[in-house]
C-alpha cells in the first residue's frame, strides 16, 4: 500500500472512531486524547491529520453527510409515489433525531461559524458541497411531486414550480430542525413525554398540516405515514451510522 493510501486509511479510521465516541459522549465531553487512546495513534499523528478538534468535527459531519446522501439516494430509488418519498425522508429525519441525538449534534455544531472557521478550508468546503448535494437530491423529488401528489399548481410555469419546490424544501428542513430542537429540549419532555407516544403524534400532525398547506390531498394520511415509517426504517438500517432501534411509542 502506498504512503498516501495508508494516510487516507488512517484518517478514515480516526474519523470512524471519533463519530463512535461522539455518539456516546457528545462533543463537549470528547477529548482528542480519548481518540488517541482508542486508536493507538499519538497526539502528534492526530494533529497531523486534523488541525483542531473543530477540524475533526467537520470531518465527522462530512462522513455523516455522505451516509445521509446514500440514504437519500436509497429513498429516491424506492418504488413508491414521490410524495411518499418526501414523507419517508421526513420520517428518516425524525428517527435519526430521536434515536441518534448526539449524531445530530455533530451536524449542528459543524454549521456553527465558531466551529467551521477553525476547521481547514478544504474540509469546510467539502461539507458545504455535501449539503448542497443533499438539498439537490431532495429538490428533484419535490419537483416531481408538484402536480403528482401536491396538487393545485398545474397552471404554474416551470420556473414558478421550481420556486415553489425551493420554498417547500426550505420549509420542510426548517420544520425538521425546529422539531428536532424541540424534541431535545425540556419543552418537549414537559408537554409530550416520550413514554406517552405524543412526540410522534406531534411530528405527524405538523408534517401533515405542512404538506396539506402545499396541496397534499389524502383521505387516510395516517396510513401513508405508517407505510412511510416502515420504508424509512428499512432504508436507515442499510446506512452505516443511522440504524434504528426499538419502535417509537405510538408509531
């Protein structure tokens, strides 16, 4: 194996160990010395790959985004209506946020200016490109859905439909981020504790109303969400980092 291949392999190993530790302890409690101890690499070796802890966080976020891109592609390839692909991706986001909150924390931290400014430029740019790829994949699904699941926009021009798809895409992920933040806060634990099953009901209600506002017409939305949840679990279980655990209460 040539020197460059060995270096790339070592860097990937460090990233995988770091993601594993972060998923257990979180960013604040993880130390570079923990990674050194787990991998057996010296601190000097770690810093020869990553200039700072923040640089490593961005690298970890990029690895998770690559896993997400595989997930998005998997959902996009499913033989289900495009509107159900949108709902399935929302279900995936929900499952990840409820079952892997510390992985969500990695992604959130990597987008903070105080973190990515201390990362190397090439890692920050690679992560930005990865996020653009995720958005592009989802946008294409939404475009196919307008007029074929999301109704009432048949008279719009192609340019207007693309603007509408962009708005829906931003709105959906804004709702994802908002719901994820609520889940992880004391607000959610007070008003809809997990054991009551109400967190899942809050999720489905918000998304149903969101999609209906854009023109989704469905006589039995609960059945659609249940089908999509099964697809989401199957797709997530084919990822590296986002495999699902026990079913959610009330799901």
